C-alpha cells in the first residue's frame, strides 16, 4: 500500500529498485511544497522495513509504527518548531551528528534504518559538510532520504551523492479521486480542493476541514471586495498587507498567489475556458467581473501582480509596492474612474 498520490514515474523507479535489490544509500526527493515528498519518504521507509510478502503492506506492525512516527529505526528531522515551541530556521551540525551516531548501530526493531531530512536545504553549511562524509561512505541497512522544495539551495556535492527523484504536480482528477476514495470528501468539495491545491495534494488534505477552507474563502472574498472597492479601501488593504509582510513574508506571497489565481480565472473566463478555472465555487462572480473587463486589463493586472511579488522578493518597500499594485488594478465604477480608460472623473 503506497499512500503517495500520483507520481507514477518516481514510484516505478523506487519499486523497481526494491524488487531488484538495488536500493540507493541516499535519495533526494524534490518538488513543490505539499506535493507528497514526505508521504513518499514514509512509504519508502515502510517498503524497506515491511514484513509482508508485498511491501509496503500498510498493515504490519512496522508499516503502522512508521506511519504513526513511532518506529525506532525511522527518524525524521527538519525545520519547523522545536521542542520548546520556537521556530527552528536551521538544521544544525549537532542534529546530523546524532543521526550519524545512530546510523552506526544496527537496526533496532526493523530491517533498515531510514533517516528522513525534511527541508534539507535548511542544513547549515557545517551540517551539510558533515552529512556529506556519511553519504560518501555508505553503510549497509542505512538509507538517507533528503526532501526539498528549494533544491538550488542545496550544495551540489550533496545532490551528486543522492539518487534524485523529482515529484511533479498531481493532475486535478487524480487528486480529486484520492480525496473522494481515501478521505471520503464529497464530490464537489473534492473537485474544488483538488483545483485549489495546484497539484499539491497535501495542501488539499490540510484544508479538508471546513474551518480551514472557510479561512481560504474569506481571503478570496477580500480579493473580490478590494477589486470592487474605491481607492481608499484599496490603500487600506495595501497597508494591512504591508503590516502582515513585516510578520510573515511567506503569507503575503501566498496571498499574492491567490490574487494571481483569481485574475488567471478571469483570464480563462474571458478566453471561454471556464472548465479550467480554479475557483469553481465562484463561477457567477467571475463571469460577472469578466463581462466588465477588457482582456488587456486582465493581462496587465496579472503582470502587475507578478511584478509586485518579484519586487517584494527583492526587498522593495512593501507598502509602496503594494500601493502601486492597488493602483494598477482596473478601475471600477465604485472608484469613480472610467473602467476602460482608468482616468479619474
Ligand atoms: Zn508492512
């Protein structure tokens, strides 16, 4: 039982290696956030330790303990919160040394020790160099699996020591079917979640809960309201985003991605490709908005959103950048501007 959704190529390679006894000592799984890197790593850990005839069975003690994060031979380290609840921004050399120490011991309860390093790009230079030594001297019954969404931040020397597998975005239909069959999500909601996830099923699973999905919908409401609002409200929104940017750059980039999704949907509508839209629960408002916009306005807005995102990455003044973006949005009746010319009356 492989829990990974999609990723036929990666699965074929791993399964082929397992059947022929050609398992690499180190793997590198790359791909966007939530695409399924950790799920695949746990599947592989199960396959290496499973006691059934057709591993991974998903039911034996080893498989279950690995999936529950309780197996003594399968260790996951990564960024995120540490034991004291503080955000960890780096994987330290001490953590890698601890892994190396335990890797010298024979497996405790299974057949193979598996070390999963999530967000491997977060290793400090010393940590990466330290790991490199282990990767250069592979040991029996020890497998390292490095996961990263930012491969370019990993040292080339580490990458070259791993078997690299690139995980691709999962097609909407495949993600939708998995949500229906495995998580019993109703058809319409599964379709919406699969589209919103942009090929990263982990995002969809994290948002199955209505309260999570409602938060997402509230942000889309904000985008619709801001698009229809006058300049004052738009500038208030820019100020609010600029404040959020001070606290979390990532969250603001996520919001800009939602803006991009929304305007991409308007573009698809304008081009009569409604079946491809992401926000399928907003078909009516998308259609209505499309009718009052020119294709060129939609295109220019998309460029402006992309430009704002890029400028923020380059440390431009957040408030100014976001205000310029708000000014770039096509004027609507409420702003007192002429919709087609953009000139204030
Ligand atoms: Zn099993």
